[in-house]
């Protein structure tokens, strides 16, 4: 699916330094996110400094994009905080440094109130699939995340705002 006018932009926060999603991390990916029905989407342009050899994006960066998109899908679509437990990536086509890519993620299965399976796809501007992923995510309600000290009050308030708008 392409990001278009049907997709609702989601807010990001500059109050943290996440390598993948923080707009404040100059060395990071500064990913942006959108929601369309049961799909979470992201658009990202690969910075030059994240290349491997011959202007090919490092596989770890490709994996990070898919991981972050699936994690945001769990947050927005399930209204839960999440951490990756397990993830596999199948690399199908190289990703060029400087390319603008689109990632999408969906919930495949909610196993119980603590675990969910997700799937992700990373495509180039022509719509060619460059990588696919599957992941198992540990999911937490905001109250449990606070009790476990995974988030502070400021981050918890931001998540609540995201959930209400999601």
C-alpha cells in the first residue's frame, strides 16, 4: 500500500533519542508514521551515513526500519507498548542509500494479553518489495509498562495521547 491522502499522519515526539523514530536524533532515521485502517505505514529516506558498501543500505538498518514499523503497529493498532522478542527478515533486493522507502506492518495474531505476532514489508518507490519480516512482540498495557518502569510519566502521557488519537 502506498502512503496517500487516506493515511492519517501520526505524531512523533522529540522528547527522546530513539535511533529509528526521534526527529531529534540527527544521526538516526527520523521515521514518520501513518495509519490506514489496520495497517501502520512509515516513510523514511535512508541517510548517506547508514550505508554498507557500494551505497547499499546496511542490512541492520533495513531490519531496524521493519522492527520499528512493527513496534509502532503494536502501539497504535493494539494500544499497547511493545518490545521485540524475536524477529526474522528476508532480504529480497538491496536498498540504495538515499532512497525513500515505505514500510508497512500489520498484526498477524494476538496470542494473549502479553504477546502478538506482526508482519512487515519494506518497498521502494516503485513498489518493489525489498524485505519482509515477521516478529513476535511482548506487549504491555500502559499501566504495566509504568509499574515495570519501562516508561516515565512524560512518555506515558505521550503514549496516551497517541492512543486517543489512534
